[in-house]
């Protein structure tokens, strides 16, 4: 009797507790809405005046950010004393109007929090960009005399590097084109452009390489609405084919054979997603657990049908609230739709090291183009792809600065988001307008940067490598990451992500890509944790280049370190084809034959490795110097065990880390 009563009172207590919890949850939700949003995240003003609108931005592996605007409209906010050709800029009316007396491109030094002007000779307005495997930024196209130009920015650590215009030209004008780095030949594909319905490759293998017609761009062209298929969304699938999304449609494209492999269903709902409708898109993080073979893309926001025409009459139609997700690998393809907390266009989508998607910048109404939007979207949204439908979005702390047309955002190595730009006018306009040209530079710190999580934050992260190329890791090979933790890890608590930093403009982040890497061993000694990670298996999964490696402990990320995926073109190309052939059933028998051969090779490798280890000549290259199958023969993750490498790895080098975050 006594026991029963006790149980009853516990029940009542629990019911009250649940009621109170729900009540307050709803209450705080209401408060959140009433006071204009959530308290998650923090905004800081970095610079009051960068001088140049950050229409295009890209993070280099020297921890600087390249920014540029158009050059055609004369004055920027950064006046030069001398033109780049050396002649003085005088206080004459002509020189005040002369574009060459102003900077139109900058390099922003993240640690120093300062900018320096860069030289531009022709107009890169509304162009595209891609980092090549050696970290050089390749920028293609633009406007007017710049529309067929190719420029390189070779990064340096002494502040002496600048844009270099290539002697080679694009085959077609590329104004509002997109580009994607390809797995082979260290080059990019450049797709589309205003009134250009083709693609081409840069750099060119042969000087007479031409553009190839792409009928899909004709089919998706909305003649009466400014195109709605400009700046198409490009994502490289993990079999090396290219996903292309334009307007509302999408295809899987084999650029090696100039062939459409698949036509995907049209994304449901009205409106359009690409410029000038200007929604955004990401490829969701690729995961080692499915061997990076499941590829899912996401498209969010955009403009209502007719928004372009309406904006001409100063009517700004409410933008799209919907997002669609679709798996582009496998055989069944269906857009799964869900709604953001509000309508949004001109929005940037960034992949955070936690695997969450940040939706930032933009407007609620109108479309892209001069003075075509209204109602700035001041609150970032955070999207957790792993949660159940309806619980994936949260609203973060709002900014006070409108970032609409010609604004941009980037993930920084320290985990902050750099937010810059915004200019809905042809010229720099500061007075008597609703949304003045925006030259302030901000950083948004997501909640994971909060001090309260410092106990979880991995620190002193360094990548150990004794490769010829500094900090390089080879496809499919293991490498070691060392870091310190204040809280003890368990194997499933610590995760590792590799992030390809994008070139961002007009709401599209070209080449942005994240991989969740496999950890095969995790061990702790003397306060250091060592994790043995497996590099991505092939350049289809992760094109060669610099990636930001982040250690994420219980959802709290470290400062990221640069790591380079090393190419070896001929052997990699061999490898890619061989691997794909193996997956097909008719060659299964050959596969097994090969496999047994590999096992014997593994044994030999092991014996060799152990012998070397005994002789004290253990080089990482020797231990992991077999081929990819050597790794495959050891499939079970063994995180939590001691690494057999110990600490005497020859030639260890640690990358410098960014300083403490303010
Ligand atoms: C920006 O300008 C305001 C007003 O002049 C000043 O208070 C603030 O310190 C400046 N901030 C930065 C980062 O320069
Ligand atoms: C330098 O550039 C200005 C403006 O483009 C041009 O008028 C001038 O002739 C140039 N001078 C030289 C020495 O190239
Ligand atoms: C990277 O490669 C490009 C294209 O081959 C070349 O122009 C550039 O000089 C290289 N950069 C470095 C840092 O070697
Ligand atoms: C401000 O703009 C309005 C309309 O756009 C115009 O009528 C007015 O003259 C402008 N004022 C100034 C000071 O430029
Ligand atoms: C870890 O990094 C901090 C700076 O971030 C430095 O002061 C400290 O000495 C480092 N600790 C070790 C053990 O390297
Ligand atoms: C594959 O590798 C071999 C030897 O390394 C080389 O001779 C051959 O040209 C390569 N094939 C391709 C398609 O790259």
C-alpha cells in the first residue's frame, strides 16, 4: 500500500514535471519569437570599412581571404595613391572617376584583421573560381573585357602575391558561370553563363580545346525571367559524375563522355532556385561509413515565380521557404521537401565542421539583381541533417546589418563565419537609400564557440606527416592527428571532418565539400590523443587539394588545420578505373582472384614493416607504403587501441595553429 502510494506520487510528480517542461519550452519559444529570436551565437564587427564590396570571397590555405568586386563602376571605398601601373592618382575630376585609382580586390589577413589591395586589370564581375590542387585560386570569366579572362592567385605567406592574368582565354564568355574542380588533370569545369549554353575545361590541356554545348541549359532557360538558370549549382558525385541543378531541374552529367547519365525529377513547388532567383545548395557531408558512396544534395530558398518582373515595378514577392533533399546516388531519386523557418533568397549555405548546415545572409522578398530585394533575413538558420523531419532547423541570433545582393559568407579555420559585402546598387551608394553599400566586415560565432564548451574543445591539433610534400596525405592511406582533450574521448565521441573551402559568390559556394573521415585507432598518452585517420579513397570522393581538418569532440570543434590530399595523377587514374570495375558483378571472379593476391601482398608488407620497426627504421611511408588494398584488408575500426607507431615517427611536422579566439 505504502509502495503503491509512493509510485502514485512519483507519477504525479512526473506528470507535473513534464507539464512544466512543455510549458516552459513553449514559453521560451514564444519569448524567443517576441524578442526577435534566439540567443544562439555571437556577432562581432571586425572592420568598419574594408573599402571593397566582398561580392566574391575565398579562403586560402595561408589563412587569408581573397575578396573582389566588379571594377566597371569607378569608385570603391578604397582609394589608391598610385595606380598599379605606377602613375599617380591626382585630385582631378577624371581621376576621382577613374576605376584604376581604386582597389577592387583585397586580401584579408585573418590573424592580423587587416586588408591589402590587389591588382585587377579587367572585370571579374560575376565570375567563378576554384582552388587547384596546389592551393592556387583559378578565377574564370567576368564581364566585358574580363568575360573570357582566366586569372590565378598563387598564395604566399609574405603579402607579396597578386593576381596574374593568364595568356590563355576561355572559349566562351562566362558571366554568371559556375565551376567545379574535377578529379583528374587538376582542372575545373566551367558551366553556363549569361546567354551561354555550354561548358568548358580550364586550364586547357590543348590550346584549341573548345566549349561543348549543354542542351540542359537551353531547356532550363527562363527567357522572360532573367534566365533563372544562371550560376547553376554543381556538385561532384563520388563516382566522378557531375550533378548540375538549374532553375528547377537537375541532371547527372558524365563530362568525360559529354553525356547525360540521369535526369532527376523536378523539385516540387513553384518558383526557381538559380540566379536571379538565387536560392542556394550544398552537398551534404559525405561519410566514410558508407564509403562515401551515398551522395545527397540539398537546395534551399529561391524566388517566387514572377519575382523578377514584379521587382521591376517595385513589388517584392515573398521568397521560397522550402528546401529539398535528394540522394543522387543509387537508383531511386525523390526530392524530400521541408520548410525553413521563413522565406529566404540571396542566402548562403555553409557546411560547418559539425556536419550542420548554416543558412546565412539574404532577404525575404524579391529576387537577385540591382535593387530587386527587400526585407533582409537577419537571423541565420542552423540545419541538422541527422534529426527527424520537423526538428532540423533552429533560428540563431540575428545581426543588425542587412546582407542581401552581393553579400557573401565563409567558414574560417577557427570555426567563425566571415560575413561580408552587400550592395544592391551599381555604384557604391551610402546616402538616402534603404540598403546602403555595405563595407563592414563581421564574424558570426556559432554556439559551438561559446566558452562554456571549452572543456570539450580539442586543442593543439596537429597533423603528423613525413611526406615529401608538407602535410600531405595520400588517397586511401592512413595519417595521424594529434591533439589534446580536457575530457576523455570515447571512439564515437570524437569525429574528424575534412572540408574543401569554397569560392563563394551570389549565394553559391562552389567546390564546397565535407567528408567525415574514418578513424582506425585512437589512443592517449602523456595528455596527447593520437588518432589514426584514413584519407579519402580517391579524387572522385575528394578532388586533390587543401582541406581543413577538424577534430570534433561531442559536437564541439577544434581550430581546423590544413591538410593536403596529394595527387599522383597517372596512378590515381589507374586506381579509380580499377576500383569501379571491381564493383560490377561480371568481374566478381577476377576481383576475388585479385583479392587473394592482395592478401599475400599484405602479409609481405606486414613482415617488411615489422622488420623495419624492429630495426628502428620505421618510416610512415614504409608502414603504409603498400597500396590501397593494404588498408582494405584491415576493415574493422580500432579506435580506442594504442597505436603501434609510438611517438618516434620520423620527420614529424606540426602545422602552426591560429591564435586564441577573442
Ligand atoms: C567602428 O566604428 C565605430 C564608430 O565610429 C567605433 O565605435 C568602433 O570601435 C569601430 N569598430 C571597429 C572594429 O573598428
Ligand atoms: C596607367 O593607367 C592609366 C589609366 O588606366 C592610363 O591612362 C595611363 O596611360 C597608364 N600609364 C602607363 C604608363 O601605362
Ligand atoms: C599551381 O598550379 C598552377 C597551374 O598549373 C600554376 O599556374 C601555379 O603556379 C601553381 N602554384 C604553385 C604555388 O605552385
Ligand atoms: C533621396 O531620394 C529621393 C527619392 O529616391 C529623392 O527624391 C531625394 O531628392 C533624394 N534626396 C537626396 C538628398 O539625395
Ligand atoms: C597548446 O596551444 C597553446 C596555444 O593555443 C600553447 O600556449 C600551448 O603551449 C600548447 N600546448 C602544448 C603542450 O603544445
Ligand atoms: C596505369 O599505370 C601504368 C603504370 O603505372 C601506366 O603505364 C599507365 O599508363 C596507367 N594508365 C592510365 C590510364 O593512367
